[in-house]
């Protein structure tokens, strides 16, 4: 019995009583697998073969087929050696890439964990996220990991302490992150320190080298621009946002008294029963206290009060009302201490008011648009004017002065007014001087912009009804008597942080913020009307 190879010339194949596996080469160096079991041919692998090109190759293959299985050789090399070398030539090898050492990252560091504060003003998850971002930025310029972590923790704590709400915290945290990124030392553009690979941005690809230094914007001629809202055009737009007479009354704006010249009337003022003139109620802590005929406290008694507003927050088992200043529950002892009790007093003595009057203007002129803000301090009379600022539509201050109150100051209220004893030391400007200047600047049709402007007009003792009030333009979701603070409005709508100075508020900053808000409101409303 003989084995016929796929080639045209058969190669003898001996019968064996054992199983043999033979790997042979045909004329084209292709491997042929043959096996025999118990003397019978079991399997044979065929590969296609073209007509032979050399008789020498036939004789070599035939000779190899006649060799015993245990001593099979091809030429001078053993079959095993030639077979392995042939298989190796047909096999593709895979090279294992070298391991690259990476610089330490935030994941390899032991990150500090902010403790959970249930019912806190800012969720712990948000604080932890920004803390991790701060650490990543601090690692880029700090000399050690410990220094980077300490700096990041300090920056996060400052942002949390400055923020009375989550929205304010988000804005403060974003500004802090920008500040930290500005501290990173400048490197070669597009080169990453950690990986050593060049990173190319979309701007560089699309616009070349100058694209990274160039700002792009979409031009929308149909949308109103801020610079277009000037003069008479802005005045005409603002007429749509003026408070109506009913709105003026329900928000506590002063109106001329129908019987007493120079007097004013407030329609929201509560009627109080006659009481002892020497007894007053503290507007900060609610305690009743006695005063002398000069208005000073009869007894030296400290005032414990909360300077923050009340807010409702979710706690375990329901809702709780807390103070924003210290998160203490309503009815708790105040977190601040003052030397004595004080009162507001502005709505109790409504005398000495001046009303803006009509003026004749040229045909091409408009009555004017101004933003106004006042600061007040506590005197023996109550809250009195100590500073007034007026800005125009270009956010330029046109009038700013400190004012000396008519009565003795007992508390400068610096936390909110920003006014100190040194500011008023050399001041001789009185309330009457301020009224004269404002009445010369304004007329009955001048649009005044402010936040809770009725409070400023009461301090100025000025009656004016052509006003735009940002507390009414952006109302509180619960309605009156609740009002949103100017700080929150700027953070929510314009993404700007104001009133973050530890020295107190600035009347010029608040007046400019009101003007910014109104112009932004006009622009946004114009987009929906197109």
C-alpha cells in the first residue's frame, strides 16, 4: 500500500503498527501532515500544488518518504529543526510595550474627605468635588503634596465661609479655581508635563497659532447690545419697567401727606397703639428698652442678635427655620453682640420730606437715568443717612459723599454700611445739603434705579415715583414681604460676586450692580420679543 501525495509523483509510505505523525515538505515548501494507525492510513492533509519545476526536489522528497519515521531527515538538517524553523518564519511575533512610569496623580494621593454636614448650606458632594479640583491645581505649583493639600483645604474653607447659599458658593468656587489656575507657572504651549505628549487644541488646528490668542463670537445684529441702550433709547425701554402706583404703595414707598406739607405717608406702615415715648423696641433682637429724652439708653445693656436672614432648610424629619449667619434655630441666642439696643425709626417720624418737581427740558434731551444707593448708621433717633452714591448708565459715579447725621451715632453699622468713624470725622455735609444736590440733578420724570429703593428714599427723605426697583423686577418666589437680596441676584443672573468685602458694603458697588441688572433684564426680554 502506498501513500499518494498531492503532487503528481507519489511518495512511498510504509505501514507501521504504531501511530506516526509525519511533517513533510512538498515542492513548494508547504507542510504536509500524514498519520497512520495500526498499519492503516488514517488521515492525509492535502494542499494544492502546481506542476513541479525541478526533478531534484522530487528525488529529495521521495527519499525522505522512504526513510524510517524515527530517522527522518531532509538534507543535512533533522526534520524537527527544519519544521520549527519553517513554522517560525510563518509566525508573527508580538513585542510587549515598555512600561512607562507616570507622575503622581490625585488618585494616588490620600485625599482629605470633607465631613458630611446634614442640612448644611452647601451639599458635601459639591464641596468635595471642588476640593479635589483645588488639589489638582495646587499640585501643579506647590513644592510638596502636603503643601498642595493644605492650600486647597484653606481655599475651600474660605469659599464656604464667604457663601451664605449654594449658588454663592458655586460662583466663589469657580473664581477661586480661576485664581489657582493663574498661579500655575507658564510652560511651553501645548506641552503636557505629566505625559510629555503634545496636546493640540481645536483652536490651533482650525485657526493656526494665533487662534489660541483670538476670541470668536457669533454676530447677531438683531439682538440688542448693551452699548446701543443709551440716552433716549434706554429711557424709552425703561418706561415698561416703572413701578405702578399700586406697586409703590404695597412696597412701602413714601407719598406726600395730603394735609401736612413736608410730611409723608406710607401705606404699609402698621398703626401702633399709643405707648410710653421712653420705651422702644430693638430692631435687631426685639427687646424693649428705655431711653432718655436725648434718645440714649437708660441702662447699659448688651444686644445679642442674629445679623443673617431666616431661611427654611430640610432636616431629618421635616423642615426647620434657621438663621443664615450661623445656622442656629429660630429663637436661639444671637451670635453677635452689640454695646446697646437700637431702633429703625425711619417710618415713625415722616417729616422733612422733599418731592422732586417738574422741569422743562430741551426737545432733544431726556429727563435722565440714574442708579442710587444709600448707607445708614444707627443714631439716637434711629437709622440715618451716612453715605449716598449716584451712578449713570455708564456705571460712572456722578455723586458720592459721606453725610453727617443730625443726631449722635451709637452704632456705625459697619458690617452693612461700610462706614467707619474715620469716614465721618471730617464730614460737614448734612442731609439738607444732599437733598439740594439731588433735587437739582433729578426731576419728577427722572428714572431712578435701585434695590428696595423705598429704604433709600426714606433715608434721603425724598418723594419720587418714577422708579425701577430690582427687588420687584426679580421678585421672590414666595412674594411679599419676601425679597431677594442684591447679592443673590448678581450671582444667579450675572455670575458676579458682590458685597464680599469684610469691611462692609459699598454704595457705589451696589448702585452699579442695580444698573447692570436692569440693562441685562432689558436685553434678555428683547430676545424673547423678536
